[in-house]
């Protein structure tokens, strides 16, 4: 479900023509639907309702303050991976007791800050990190609550860059080492081992690897009679970008809840893409259409890999649609950006009705890992983020200016 659809021949977001929004705002820009965002959260929450889960939105997928706040207002917590995300999470008004913190490389200062701010749980990813958390907590004369992120060695069928749960990946702790940690819990006197965490990858539409991973973790907990309060089953729930089979929150829950029922555990989920992915689009303008020597046609738009990196980095598929619907014989195009890299594209060999310079295109499913992965490469200011909110379009992050590009830079006086 999402709130971007054609009606009366034009693409609308929550009933508002995107074409009009594009006329009033310089392109490229991200456009989110508040309604889609909160509906996705509510549906997942309802699907797992019998366990009253804490859903910590994975803010690495989309960390705009309004997006986080919209979800926090619904009762969500946040899954963070850095001191910067902790800062944002608190600015967004997230209660610290709803924050969980993963990352293989937490720095001492980041750990100290998170302990002082009293976050709910660190998802610890190695023994040296656990020792560091214990040491920092001791110095602060505090206790740190920790969940052990186990690596269940389960392969999920997704892009190799976004699989995290096999023994080849840098994430989590193997089961043998996790066992040692729980056996020697009293060695870490300023740490409370409160839970286990597992996250096997991203954009996984098949429930089977989740079932495998969670079963392995529970078997581990049962066999060693480990006493924990929380089980965090991570994120990774896939969405529809092209022809994937949609798996609903209810379907996921129907596979996962039977494993967890009756154990008295508190449940955390960390979805990012499932909530934000289809709640946002990238709107860009066609600058030129050109035909190469071989007859290949290029649509050159004003958004590039610096605005949306996923196609270039993962060969990810994003649907691209004109804002004005038409039934014309499709032509085959590469949709490319202005960045000076051959890998700068939004789509290759894509069939679209004939496109003309000056018209707008929407890149669908850009709400997760879109703006957050944008960069200033080629000195391109990052685009604005807009949100459709109850019948109005509001700016939730202004487009960057040229001045923003040089913030903090200076010419050495010796060079002047
Ligand atoms: N929890 C942990 C520990 C994670 O590492 C991640 C994502 C999530 C939750 C949220 O995963 P999600 O529900 O969004 O799948 N940039 C890539 C995705 C990287 C995912 C990293 N970890 C992309 O554009 O596909």
C-alpha cells in the first residue's frame, strides 16, 4: 500500500498532483507521504500486536527529523547506528528507553553518550566492544543494558552488499562466542545482558530465512537456559520495487509469532525499508534526450547518483514513471544523471512512453536509503525533502545551497 497513484491521468501523492508540486519546487526533490509512513508502521504494529512489540524504526533508512517524529508520535522507537543518529533521535523527541544501538564500530565517546542518555539497549557486535561498553560504564559508574547480536550463519536471498547474517559478514557474534559471553556474564560487572539480537540482511521478501535465523537463536537460548528479557529480530523485511511478491506484515507475523509465543519475551523489530521505502519518491526533470551512435536513447535528468545511489551501487531497480500518464508505444531508454561517471544512472534499458525535455519523472520507492545516502559529489547540493501532510505539501528539509557546499572549508592564508 502507498499513497502515490495515478488518477485523472496524473500522478498524485495523497490526492495532490505531483506535477503541481514540481512546478512549485525546484527539482530534484524527495517527496514523502506522511499517511503511507504511519500506515506502514500501524499495520506492522497491528500484525504483531499480541506481543505488544517495540518497533524501533531503523533511522539509517530515512533519518529526517519529521519522519522520525511522525513515527515516534505513533509510539515507535528508533534503531540507531552512530552518535549522529543518537543526536537526531533525541532531537526528534524519541524517548531514550525506546532507542537501540547497533554498529560494529561504536566509538568510546559514542558509547559514553548513549549510556549517559540512558538508551534501552546496545546491540553488541564483538567481545572487544562488550569490554569497551563495560569499561565505559564503569568509568561513568553506570550499568549499560546490552543485547548480544548473534550471527546465525543464515543466508538470505538478497544483494550480497546487504546480507549480514552469514559467518562471512562482519556483523554479530558467532553462537560459540555468544555462549562464552553469557557463561561469563559476571566478568562484565557494569553490563546487564538483557537480550539477544539478530538481523540477517535487507530487502528479504521470503519469510523462510527469518524463520531459520530466529529458530536458531531460540534454540541457542533454550539449550543454554539463557535468561533474557528482550528478543530483537532486526529489520530486513522486503518491499515491492518491481515484480517481487509482496509479503504483508500479517504474513510475516504469521510465520514469526508461532516461534515466539508463550516465552514471556519482549519483542523488538527494527524495520526501515518496510516502513519508509514506498513512502517516498524522487522527482526529477528531464533536461535532454539524446541518441547515441548506436541508436541508444538516453534520458538525461537533473537527479544523479549523488541524489539516489541505489541503482549505481546495487544495480537496484526503481520504477520510473512520467507524472502525466499516457498510452504511447514505449521506447527503450537509459535514464541517466548529470554526474561525470558512466555508473551514474537511475535505470538502464527501461521502456517508457516517449519523454520530452522539460517534463518531470518520478522515481518510485525512494523513501528508504534514498536521501540518507545522498552526497555532494560533483559539488551538487543535496535535494530538498518534502512531505505530503494532511492535504498540504510541507518542506521538511530545505535543498542545500552553494554556500552549504563550502561550509567549514577555508583557503589557507598562506595560499592567498
Ligand atoms: N537493523 C540492523 C541491525 C540493520 O543493519 C539494518 C539495515 C536494519 C535494521 C534495517 O533494515 P531494513 O528493514 O531497512 O531492511 N543501503 C541498503 C540497505 C542497507 C541496510 C543496512 N542495515 C539499500 O539501499 O538497500
